[in-house]
C-alpha cells in the first residue's frame, strides 16, 4: 500500500508525499502526476465530495474506484485545450481546480453517452463554487441540438438544468438523465415526458416565459466554523501545506503559475446586511461565498478587505496562499450595516 493509503487507513490526513504512485481512497484511485506534497486535507475532501455526489444524485458508487489522474496543468494529449476531461471509460484527467466538475462525469459514467447540454449542465451545476448566470437566452431546443461539448454554452446549459431541478426535483432530473442515455434528438425530447411528466414543448415554454437566470454551482460548505463573539467572527487560517485544513497543491492551468493552497471556514448570519471580512496576510486572495449561491466576492492583495451584502444563512471564507510563502492569516468578519448594500 502506498504511504497515503497507510495514513488514510489510520484516519490521519497529513501532508502526503506524492510520487506518481496510486493512492487508494474510498471510491477513488488518485494518481498524482507530480512530486510535490499533497496538502493535509485534500484527500479527505476528495472522498467527501464523492460521498456528497452519491447522496445528492441518488446514484450509488460504481463497483470499481474512479481513477483520477491528477495533473499539474492542462493535459493537452488527453484533453486538448480543455483544463480537464473524463474519458469514455470514466477515467478523470484533471487539475485540482477542475476536480469537482470532472468527478460528476466520472461518477455518472455508467450512463455512457449523454447529450452535452445535460452532461455538462449537470456537472456545471454540481461543481464546487459559483458560476455566473448566462449572458443571453439560449432555447432548450438549441441546447438539445448541440452534439459537441466545445460548441455548448455551459452557462446556458447549467441554467436550464438548475431550473429543471428547482421545478421538478433532483429525483426526476436524474430520471431524465438516465432516460436520455444514448438517444437521438427525437428520443431525447420524448424522454422529458417520461421523466418529468410534461412534454419537451411544455417544458420549453415554461422555461422561456418567464425566463429566469440563476447563479450555478454547489459550493462546498463542509468546513470548520469560525469562532463567534456576538456579531463578530474570527479565525486564524494556517496557510501551511501540512495543516489538516489545507487543500492543494493548485498549480494553475499552465506552467509559470505559482503553486498555491487554500484553507476555508464557514460562518452563519441571522441578519441581512453588509459584512466586511478583513484578512491580515501578504499576497493572499480572500473569497467570501454564500452557500446558497446568493453572493460571492473576492479580493487579492495584502491585508485585504472584502465587503458584500449577505442574506441570512451560511457563508464560506476561502483564503488562497502561495505554497512557497506559508503564513498564518487572521480573518475577522463584522457587520458594516444591516439591510444595506455596500457603497
């Protein structure tokens, strides 16, 4: 068993030396294609993301672990100019940045061929983070007609898939996914009636009138809680790769990027209003993300402040730090003004 497997079997998630060896996880076989250490919380987070996918899709794990070839940068040989990809056998070739998107494809690979709007729209909706709403209306008929992922408007596809989930529920959406496997255009349209109880034309008309745009994504908010004192939240983020809350390394899409790690925590607000996150650190990026997709803002620099309007609910703070400059980053979140947007 590789060193990672020994540590995982013991329930220890410390930094793991990656030597192009297979790392056997629960449901995943991770094969790093680099020699840098894997940060402390990364492998556990990969496992838990798969657990989450099983829960939200209702699709059980495959009989065999999903193979994940963790690449430093874009694998142009396997994926062309895309940052990541999953092949027809369900093998993932991905940077850490693209992992949660490709994991959806790997998990649902048993449905051998899906039209791009549904396969990519679902993965876009279930990946970690928040994607912007589409910039223009694309009709369901236009989305359904796309046969190559490279020709797809991912934002429009993700928006349509999210509307389907909000309208019909995840169970019926996944039934549509199963019934749409290896279908012609006409067969794909008929699957709507069988899965959703409404014809494709009825669904299309409802989608267009009124047309509603959504933020798209599924932010991971399974992180430690910030310490709260009244209306103030505090946490010292330990930006070291061997810290059990660190995720990385992130190498960027191409060579020349500085390798980085992230560390995250969550806090919960009861009142809507403008909040300010102040982070004391050097050359860092701080992103505040609402777990319900309602807000997100990011800022890069030293000793940064991020101000944004937050609804009641849970929110995630992520600090991104260069691997070669480990540091502790003290973050404080406080209300600026209730019921008012930032200036």
